[in-house]
């Protein structure tokens, strides 16, 4: 029988038990013991689920209260100096207080330290805490979490495979906190601690240890390549009788194939979802000592596996290597998919036919097991049935009229270059828009949302529960919108917004109104810490059956003589923050969404909305991991945005908005989006981000650099904002500048919002007078 290998399991709990326990602990509503108990129960349930599914290599140390990278930093004693006061309080260098202080900052008992920086884990929507490195930094084994969890499972009768992020990847995902060294050179200091970890696990009886080295599937330089061999030599000897599994995911090995197959390890795990065809070149290179673990069941998306397709690959590997050197596994950790499809009972938002195309973490375990049995050939009646059901589901997906809308496909294939191009160049548009709106220099605006107070959220919840009527709900939203318009008039903001009170979330709101979308009840995936997201599911051809935003935008515009911006989410962001189809290229799905957004843009324009903002905060994060693939992505992403925004009159002003983005290297592509105005988040970087707009390449259209941080309740002074605007003016010509906050205000309360915007308008007026 082929060995089955799971890389990692989601840990928030089927109903977000860990999130709730963490938050209760932070609010001091439960004790540390209670939190630890919840965690233990989740781990046990996860291990038992995997055991019952018949998985051979079950991960341990994949659990985390907050983030597995943070766990590792604490294990390695990589604790930045600013936390030293907490370290003293902690017994044996590790405590929940210290841990959560590094995760979330700490402000208590006269101690005031900031949290670690957070960034996206490769191209996922999971965020990890960035390790911080200093010159000559040393490491010291400071926690035995990896060992405790291995022993905990063992006591339950489950001999697990501990999972550790490898030392090279650990260094590469971190950041130098001072100049004068390269973090990869810390490897010599780091390795002894890894050796300790491995030998302790081996002594405890671990038979297999998974070493995650996703960088083996990414662009790495010659020096790093050379390092891989040396590092694994050392790890391998430290591991004694435990067998190492060098584990890659999220990309194909490509130019690192030779390096990877010749590492001194027992097994190599490859991602056969992202690197679909890598077996073709790889199998010939695999030495007779190496076992290959095939990641065929996708850890990043929620579709059922196509058994027939997977079996072809498995057969190809078995033919070359023999069944005893081929394992079947998940492509990556299942951290990135929801727990259990069986919990989904709402047929209105997730029709049975669509549900039959899906597999969540628990179902994916069963798929891995089925594939192992099917590949083995000695198939029992139940598995044979599963195979038939799998074929039927795949066939239904290929042909279902729920998915396939010929008129949508046709519209996408008919998109022309003209459809992706405004009629006139920016300069003439700007003149036409100026003639129409007559806005002052340093025009002021906001990014869209205003405070989503408890009341606003309660109205939405009450409407859903049916405790208030649609009329009552609409009346409440209308009042809130009107108040917000009046406030903006009073503040003398130039371009108003309606406030987005009717929206739950900037993607879900559109998904709910677009055809081709389904929604889950419990499809939560960890985003960072206790924060989970529930991405909507794009299963079919997307189109827009009716107006989505016209009603509230037109209503807001009817209340005032100042221009009100229409607010839309862009096609790439809608794509990025959903579970997407795997039966057509991402670009095709994006173009379908782009056409739906275009329809809405035109409907807004017709209803008298002449300034329309299309938010694209996720365009940068969609960038492929391998450099060679990036330009192609940028080309279609930018083109999709242009399709959504170009077919409008010259004097219709298109804005876009992007937060938390790095613009270096992509500034020309951002400019190619050709929005009349782009608003960006710049205040926390003290306008440094603006430099990308004013380097050798000068960004040609208008820019609204954020003048204050909306993530904090702190009210900035007029002087601070004047100061930032002067900095902006030093690099970007005044005629190009707008004045606005960094992002939407929905997480803020009203008092600080009013105060901050008042100061902001004052700052703009001061700049106008200069
Ligand atoms: N228009 C959205 C808002 O103001 C933009 C949110 C975002 O960029 N993340 O809330
Ligand atoms: Zn934003």
C-alpha cells in the first residue's frame, strides 16, 4: 500500500473554537489553563480525524495559538531585544504573555512594546510574524513545543511526523533589522539549534520529520543553492534514525530539480498542483535512495480532486520508482482550506450540486486515502464507489449549466484592445473633468467606508434573522447615509462618499449579487492570529444579473450638490479574496468579473454618478512567486482593471485605491491601469512609499497619498498632516495631489473620525494657500 502523507491541518477548530478561546483569554475572560485545554482538545480532535481517515504520516507541531513562524522564533530564541522585559518575567524563556506580546504588542504594567511585523506567507492570504535578525545574532533552544506535541500525540497512541520550517526558509522569510550583514549568513549560528531539535525528536522516537523548505521551489541565488546541500548534510546526521522529508510547496522545483533530488534526505515532497508537469522532467533524475511524496490533493483550494487525473500522475511515478518509493499527499498544508464540508447545510447559499464539487480539509484526507487504495489496485467496494462518485462529480462540473454560460464566455473572448482603453489620454480627460467638477487643488476625499458602528452591524444581523423588516433596515441605512453626507458637507470635503453602511465586506457584498458565486456558513480560514476570513466561492461563469450599488450611490448623490463617488471593488481583488475556479485560467475568471464591474460602472454613470472608485488593494499580492511569471500576471491584471473602467465618458473620473502595497518594481504597471486618481496608503511610511511614484519613472496621473493612519484611534494634528503633504509636494507636483486618509474608516469610531477629517481639511486648505 502506498504511504499517505498530510502536510498540516487547520487549527482554528471546526467552529473557530481557538479564535474564541484566544480572544476570551486576551479579554481576561478565561484563564491560561482554559486556553491550553481548548488547544489540547483541538489537537487531539485533529489527530484522531487524520488517524480515522487512514493517514499514515500525520503532522504534529502544526498547531499554533497564533502563528507557526512565531512559534519557531520562540523555539530558536530569536526574540527581539524590545521584549526582554517580558522575557525576565517568563519562566524558561517562554510564556503565553511573551508569545502574545510578540504577536500583538503589550501595553501594561509600565511596559509598552510594539508587535512584530506581519506579512503574507508566500502567495497565500495567511500572515506570519516576520522574524527579526541582527548582526551576529545567536540562537538558543528556548521551547520544546515540537517535542511536547510529539509526545502528546504519542500518549494518545498516534506516532506523528513533527513538522519544522527549515533553517534556510526561516532565515529567508525574516528581515535584517540593521545593516552590515546578510541574514543568510546567520546559518552557522542557527544550525546547532536545529541539530538539537532533530536529535531530541529522534531520541523521542520520531520516525519521520518534515522539514519545510518552500524556497527550494522558488528563485534562489547560487549561494543559497550551495547552502542547501551543506545544511541538509548536517540536519541528516543530527536526525539519527529519524527520516527527513524535504518538503516543497506552492511552486514547481524547476531550476532547482537537480539540487532537490540529490539532497541527503529520505523523501522529497513536491507540489503537483502548482507544478502540474514536474514529474516529466523530475522522475529521470530521482536517485534510487530517494522516495517521492506527490502532493496531488490541493491544500490551497476547495475543489474535489480529479481522481482520474491524479491516478495518471501517481501511475507515472510508480512506473518509474516502484510503489514503495511513492507517497500520496496533500499539495501543501491544509491550513489554507476550511475544516469540514459536512457542516454546510444551507442549500440556498451553497446549492447541493455545487457542494458536490467541493472538498474541505476533512474530505481531502479521505481523497488522499482513496487515491492510495486506487493506485494500489486492490480496490474494495467502498473505494470503488468513491471513484465512481468522483468521476460523476467531475463530469457534472464539466457540463453543468450552473457553471457554463456561453454568452459570458463569448463576451470575454470578444474583448478588444479598444475595450481596455479610455477614449482620450489623461491630459484631455483631466481638462474635461476639471471643467465639470471645478475642484480646488489638493482636493479632499475619503476612501469609502465610514464607521461601521455596533448599530450598523446589528441592523444587518437583525435583517438576516428576520427581526426587522427590509423597510426598517433600508430606513436605518438611509438615515446613516444622509447623516454622513451632511457631515462631509459640513467638513467641506470636496468629493463625498455614501459611507458603505449597506456592506458587510468589500468582496462578499459583490459576490452575493453576482451570478456564479456560492457562500459557506463555516468556511473559515485563518488569515492572521485569531482573524479568519470566509472567502466566497466562484464556481461558475460570473455575470451581473442586476444593479449592485446604484441605489445607495444615487440616493447619496440626490442629497447633495457636491460630487459623490460610486464605490466598487475591482476584478483582481474580487478574484484574489475568493476561492476561485480551477477549471479555467484565473485571467478568464478575472475578465468575467471585469465585465460585470464594467456593467455596474456604466449603470452608475447613467444614474448621474460621475466619479467612480474601483478598489484594487489586492493587485500587488496576486503577483506570482516566480519572477518569470510576474509580468504575464501584471499584464492581464492591469488589462482586466482597464476593461472594468475604460468604457466611460472622458469627464467621468475613475479612481482606484490600494492599501498596504509596495509599489517598487510594479509602478509602470500601476500607471498602466490609467486611473484618473489613485489613492494609496503612505502615512505610516512618512510618504516614503511615494518615492516609487517619483523615481526615474514619473507617475503621470493624479495621486492621493494617505495623510493619516486609519488603523489607530489616534487623532493626528493638522501640523502632522501639513508636514506629510509638504513631503509629498517635494516629490510629486502639486497639481497631481489629492488629500485623503490611508484607507476606509469602517473600523473607526465617530468622534475620532470627525476630528481627524476636520484636521485633514484644514491641512489641505493650508497647502492651497502656500
Ligand atoms: N472602499 C473600501 C473602504 O473604504 C476600501 C477598503 C480597502 O481598501 N481595503 O472600506
Ligand atoms: Zn485600503
